[in-house]
């Protein structure tokens, strides 16, 4: 038996749903809904959708042994910094796509804001339907709507063509400081 679709008004959302551009909502297939992450999306499969990116473990003690609305909801409110979104299947009320933009104040730019896109993921059974594009459009729309002077993201080389189709261009390089079992070897 399929679970009934839960309306936005019945959810504890991370930020106001109106932040997501209406143009993105309008082009989504009718059987899908885009909205801010809810404190109850753990039960809708949010973490397993992220596993298309990499190993996505349960967030540890936060959700074990028994997830409750009180302990799941911690960390989901944006405080005008963190804006996670999901695409939900109306047929079964399950998360099929997700992504996040977080906003950073830049001292070099007179405290202007830059948006950082992270963790774009679409369920393997839903890929090829332009959902990744819709997530990117929603997140860049949120970033622009909040006054960012640019939106950036990091991606693997094999994802560059996808992000170029979304309107991004390659600029500069990412560097990483790896942590391995608490030991870091200097150059």
C-alpha cells in the first residue's frame, strides 16, 4: 500500500517553500514535488538517495536507536545559511532527489554572499528525467534570490559536462586536505 503524499503545510520544513523558484516547480512532472527538506524526510529515504554519490551512512547517534521527530529535526533548520531541498514522488511520498545550497559571507567582498551547491543526488530509478537540472535550477534560484553575487560547486571530472549543460563553467581548481585516521603527512 502506497503512503499518501504529505503536503508542505503538514511538514516541518527547513526554510520557507516560497524560496524555491515557481519556474522550477512549473516544469517538474506532475507526479513529483519539490520542496525544502523536512525534519521527517529521513523516513522518506533521504539518506539512501544520497548513496548514489558515495557511501552515505546513517548520521550515527542522531538517528539511533529510535528516530523521533525531535532528534531528527536537529540540524535541518537553515538559519539563513543552509538550504537543503528534496524532490518527492507523490505516488509513494518518498524522496527521489536532493541537493543543498549554503550561503557564505565573504570578507573580501564587503560581506557579500556566495552560494555553495553540495550533494546533488537523484535516485537511480529517476535519473534521465532532468531532475538533477531542476535541483540545480532551484538551488541557483534560491542563491540568487538571497542576493548571492555568484554560486559555485565542486564536482568530479566526469560530472563537468552535466554542470556545463546547467550553465556552470569551469574555473580554478579544488584542493583538499585529506585526513586519514587522524594522521596528516606534511608535504
